[in-house]
C-alpha cells in the first residue's frame, strides 16, 4: 500500500505528521515557508530525501507569497526563505542539495515576471519530488540483487517511504526484493530516542504486508549472534567522498556488530545523499538535539532533573565497515573514493 509522506496540492504542502504515528494518521497543510521550516525542525517530516523535497516546496510557497509583493523584492524574499529552510537540520545533505537546485532556478529566472518565476520554481520542486521516487525504485532493484532468498534484513531508524518522496532507500531494497519474489523479513531496531524504527518502519512495513519484528537497540548484538540475519541495510543522511556515512545515531555500533558477526553491512542512498565536497566523516556536521528527547519518553521523565544529557542525532560509520553503498547509479564497493567517483562523477 502506497505511503505518501508529502503531497503538493498546487498551493499547499501536505505532510503526514510523523510525530503522531503510529497512533494517528494526521495530515497537516502548510502555506508558508516558515511553517515548513518548523515542520522539518520538529520532525513532522524527517528523513534526508523527504526533508529535501519539503524544503523545495517551502521555497515555492515563499515565492508564491513574494509574487504578491513588490517585484523588486521578489528575489531577496525567496532567497531569505531558502536561508531559513537551510538552518533547520544540518546533517542531511539532501536539504542543501535541493535548496541549491532551487537557488539555481531562482538565479536563472531573475529577469522574468514573478508569476513566471513561481511556475519555474514549482516545476523544479515537482521534479525533485518525482525524481526521488524513481531513484529509490532503481536503487531498490539494484540492492535487491544483493539479497539471498529467503532472507532476514536488520535495519535501523526509518529509511522507508516515510523518509523519502516514496518507496524508500533501505526499505526500498526490501520492497524491491519482495516485488522480485524473494521471501524477505525485517528486524527493526526501535531507534532511541525518537523511535523511528518502532513507530515508523514497523508501521509502513506492516501496512505493506512485509513481516517485521521490532527489537530494542541493545538487542541487535544478541540477534546477530543468533545467526539468522543475512544483511544489515541502513539509509544515510550524508555520504562523504571516501564513503564514511552519517546516519541515525546507533548506526555505527550496528556496523561494528555486523563486522564482528561477518554479516554484510549495506548503505542504501540516492546520489543526492552523496556529498563529494566533504572528504570524510569528520567533516560532516552532526546535529545535536534538545535533551528532552532523551530525558523524557512518552511524556514521562526517564532521567532525573538536573542530570546532563548528550543527544547527537547522527553518528558516522567509517567506510571500512561498509560492504557496499547502493545508489541509483549503481553499487559502489570499496575503495569508495574511486567507486563513488566512477559512479557519480566529481560533481
Ligand atoms: O532524524 P531522522 O529521523 O530524520 O533520521 C533519519 C535517518 O537517519 C535516515 O536513515 C536517513 O535520513 C535516510 S532516509 C532515506
């Protein structure tokens, strides 16, 4: 069953509120860029590719508003909205990649009437949206070829339809394997602190009829030791030029465990997630979020008041722990500096 985390109506962005899942399927409408920026910050919409698509539509909403004002202010107002959107979440490179694409269109339409500029910006946002689904379907097919039949895949966080424009990256591989007739089961880490695995991955797979078992993050070692996991597949927020990969906090220890148990560790990501301008993982900015996400759970305190909390949203998995990076341009194998450049070009 199709999961649509975001939809464009022509004058509004509609987001499935991911903070309310699995209890409620609530859709929210956004008519201005500030609302979209807040939706990204509060994770109504989350997942690197979905953030990029939402931000692109945020620019369109800003342009629609600016087109009603003085023509000489149009470009400055849209650029300011893009800057605001860029300050929401620092790690997912798809956000900056999408805003760059929108910025290039804004530069190109400088001399045109605002209404014509809005139309071109909207067309670009729609392209970013549809291209992401196509990229996921393609990388899904490539990744599915790596899986045995039957197989059990362990995943972390949510790199599914909800995290993208649709279909998913890590879960796109799972879906493509299922669609190719393979019997595939998923073990989903719950993914503390915000439980994207338990709440979101389990929700979308269960809806899709794909068998899924949720485990607490600290059970992954025991599960891998049992010997019935064939592959670990995760998504990515940013892949550096050398293959080092930032993804949801807890991905790195999973990669260490996979190496110890000789289980292949795959990263699935569209080319918009690869950032050749960043040489290695140390140069990837890691978002730190508010302490309350860790010190409270379901409204109840889990940490005594006054106790320090560290809440990085992502960690970096060094390239040498990664078996392959599955992109829509092909499957990159170590050494990644060469294989990623060969697949994607220097860009
Ligand atoms: O903080 P989140 O929920 O936005 O983190 C999401 C992830 O870490 C995903 O694995 C990543 O963005 C890839 S989504 C296809």
